[in-house]
């Protein structure tokens, strides 16, 4: 018998509603739902899905921006015993077509529009039969039976209202019987990786990571008295696990935002008395600027901020002084959100300079990727992970699964890191982001941390640029601080004599904004492509 009782995602809403029926579960654009009302919304959608023929094991794709309906649908899919396929809201026609086909999704839940993005038009382009009222089937998607749209619907799509109305044909007893029969070890998620270097891979997870999320809530002392501010994309495992799931597990309140805006977020945090903030360094950098420009009276008792990378440390340190204490952690789609985490009682150095201690029943190794030998404390290498919630593989991609997982269950993360003498893991970046300059290893994060100290620089990102003699050299992309300009030559000159010559950026290119992932990470693959076009031709092969 497992010492930790296995639970299903759908059951969490029922438990929270039984324990905290009148407490506020969700706030969105002035609308509020108690936990009892959240359960009612989830049950209505679950019955609707059952009425549309969703059976255990089927895949239901979820492609919409942060909205209450996304949350209702997630827990409803779980109650039905189906598998949720959360899709990136920055996907466009080809991305949607690929992931729907590759996941063999049976149902798509989407919306008509969000801000300037016409999601309905993108769906219609990917699935042209949706505009034909007399059409039969979807030629490119043989597994897809139906598309449900929130808002204005396409001719062959089902409206959200019709989905909910259809659920009237399903009794409470039928829903309860279905929910009670869900296997916790069954497939619950297919979460697609970013796919920046190849086609996205669908990471498979069961309901088992609930344990990891629940234990972390306990470690961090999270309770029903907390108010989480959530501007992280719900399709990303960080926002899904660390806010939506933790809120329901603890009976806390979730303040949901459709998009991240630092000023709007701080206004909400002040008005709603938010106690916990979450985000990557890019989020906190914007929040710091917004708070300095117009201070708010905040009630933050804790924040989550994955740190350890040298470029993140100065930001994390400033957050401690301006907002309050944060905890760090490391995770990835393949092993869950935070499989290491620091504790609020740890010293500031541990919470800022590291990525925390391993969670219960997770093992870590630092391995030399060339020799395969395990490295000792303080030595940098590839992070390997083994634990109960590590993915069993990539959906219908056996070759990629074999490359990532060995026969003993160790996950090769592709991330660079080390384990300190005190047991803390330090995440140092992606191996593919490391530069090899004339045979010397260069960490972009180290160079970024140095340049970010310059007064005129707001933020910086360093990437590799091809070089005829040295194979590759560093190139820096920089954002100017408010009311400042960046002199590229001056930045390079200030590096001379301070850092090793091979670490000095060959070029400093200025931008108004970085290309970002929806989760708040800089898309360095795009910066590398931009560098190829932005570096002057005369300098492209300069020694």
C-alpha cells in the first residue's frame, strides 16, 4: 500500500468545497466564486463533457487564455477521467494543427478572441471544415469529434452555453460514479514543451504529481488564509501547479489575471490583499519598476522566484528588500514544477543564490554529459532527476523518450547545474545556451549579471554568434534603463580588464523589448536568429 494516499485532480474541488464552502476560491475581473460555486461550475462542465460523449482516456485540448472557464474545464476533464491537453496561447495555425493531430485530441475547448488575437480565425484556418455547416468530419484530424467555443462560435462549433446545457441530461449520480472510478495512475496531462528547436513533445503526467504540489504547500506554510495573485499562463505547469492547484489544495483564494501587466498586478495585489506572488525574474523586474514608480501598500508574506542563475540573483536580492522574502526552486515540464524548493526559514543567501533542496522522494545527480560520470559537490554538469512524478515519456514519441529517460528512470534534463556542499541545487541555465568560445566554456548568465550592473542597462541577454576563428562569440542584447541610452562601445570597453577577454560580448545590440515565452522567459533561440541579421556585414567574421 502506498503511504501517501493517491488522489485525483477532480476530487480536489469536492474536498475544498466540503471544507471551505463559503470561502472565496476565485476572483476574475470583479467576479467572485466561492468554493461551493466553483464545484457547481466544474460539475456543470463535467456533465456537459459527458453529454458530448467524452469517455475516460480521451484527450480534451484546452486552448484559451487565462479565464475562469479554463479552470472549470481543467477540473471537469479530470472528473470525467479524460486527459487534458493544455495548449500554448501563442500557438498559431501550424502549431495548433500539429498539436491537435499529434495528441489525437477528441475534443477542443477554445474561445473566439482575446484582445487583438482572433483565436476563432486561427482555429478556422487550422480546421477549415468548421466554417462549413454541412461538413462531415475533420479531414486532417480523424480523432477530433467536436470543437466547443467560448464567445462567438464558428458554424460547426458548439457554443459554451450549449455544452453546459447538454449536461442537464446527466444526473449527479452518473457524474459521481464516473468521478469515483477515475484511476489516479491514468493519464491526466499531455503538456507540450516549447518546441524551440524541434516539434513540440507532449509530456505525459498522471494525477500523481498532486502529492508533490501538496507537500510543497505544506513546506511553504500555505493555508486557506492566503491570497495568490496569478498572472502566469494556466497552460504552463508553473501557474497550473503553483497557483491553481495549490489554491484548491489549501482552500486559498486565487486572483486570476488574463495577461501580465505589472501596474495592474500591483493594483490588484493592494486591493485584494494578496499574500503570495509568483513569477520568473522578468515578472519581478517589471514589478520592481512599477512599484518604484508608484508605491503600493502590499501585504505579501511570500513569493516564489526560481533563482540561482547569476543573472537572476541581483533581481532576487532587490525583491527581498522591496517586496519581501521569496523561495527558490527548480522544475521542468518533464518532472513537475518545483522538484527542489527552499524554505521560508532558510537564510537569504540560500533562497536567492540557489534553487533549493530536493523534494521528498526525488533524487538528483550531476553528470558529465560526455563521459556519463557522476560529478562531485560543486562541479558543474548536466542535472539528472529521478522520482515518482517524473514523466513516463513523451506522447507517441518512443525515440525521444529513450533519449531523455534511461532504463533506471533517470531523466536527462538538458540543464546545467551543480549541487553545493550544503545540499542545495543550483540551476545555471540550459546546456544549449552555453557558449564555446575558442574552446573555453562561457556561461551567458555570468556575463549578463556583470552587464546588468551598469546603470544604463535595464536588462540584458547574451547569446552565441558564429565566428570564423573561435567557432562562436558572445553577443549581448540590451534594454536601456528609463531615460537612458546605451552606448554599445562603452559597454564593451567597461568589460575589458574586468572579465576574461573571451567572455566579452563582440557586439552589444539594443532592443525595445525581448521576445518572451508566455511564462516569462526570454526566447534566446529568437535572439540568436535576430543577431544574424542585426550584426553589420563588415563585422560578421571579424576576429
